[in-house]
């Protein structure tokens, strides 16, 4: 399975104003850099959490239909735009929305067939393509994740190089690890 972003989040879990208040910044000179740090902190939180921390449209591609189970998607799964599949003859078929359903609140997200997955012979690779909205809306992001992002951004802003001379070097502040580990979704 491969996952790629088709449409980036329209809203990040943290706003520029929140970060500037948190860092006690009263000028606009670093706004562009801070905005980039917000995105990078969200991406780090997503990697650490195993969840999408901002709502975005994803394309999930699989070689075949699942055998005896649901399609598993990144969490949280909000909705499915469409499911397409390429038959062995090369024709692309849009699978009707009334032929599948999603499980609300499942982690990871689950898409189930109403009766069974299509029986058509499939193209050899990347035959099943799902377009789905996954991720929390800005107001749904747990406060521990938001606080972890703030601490990470604070560390990046205060230490703009990879090293601090005269201090013990560490990769990520311990408080960030603790905050982002709370509620972490473990994938097998």
C-alpha cells in the first residue's frame, strides 16, 4: 500500500498567532519560518502518533483487494471520496459508494464491502485506488499533541542549528516525546 497527499491541509493544528504568543514574538520578521515550523511539527507529530493530525485528501493505492477483511486506512478516516480499480484489461472502474461502508472511529480507518469486494481480475500493480479524507479537524487535535508541537517549534526556534555548544546534545526534547506518545497508535 502506498499513500500520498492529494490535497494538503487547509488548516494546521496550530495557528501562527498561537505560536507567536507561545514564543513571545511581537514582530513579523520570522512569520514565514514559523509557518514552515508549524507544518514540520505537524508532520513529526503524525509520524510519532501514527495518525493524521490535520484533515487532508489522501490517495491510497493497493495492488489488490484485501482478503477476508477491510481496507485499512490512515486514522482518523473522515470520509471516502471515491474508490476506483483497474481491471486486467486496463479499464478503470469507479466502485459505487453504496457498495461499501466505513467504520466510524476505527483506528486505523476501515472500509468494508456491503457484501464482497469486486471479483474482476485486476491489473498487476496499483490496481485499487482510494481517495479519502483523513485527519483531525483543527479543533479535534488533542491538547497533548498541540503542546508537543509547541515545544518542538520552541526548540527549533531557539536552536536554529543542529548543535548547541557547551550543552548536552539531544535530538528531541523529552517533554515532546512524552506528549506525543500519549495516545500513540501502534501499527503492526
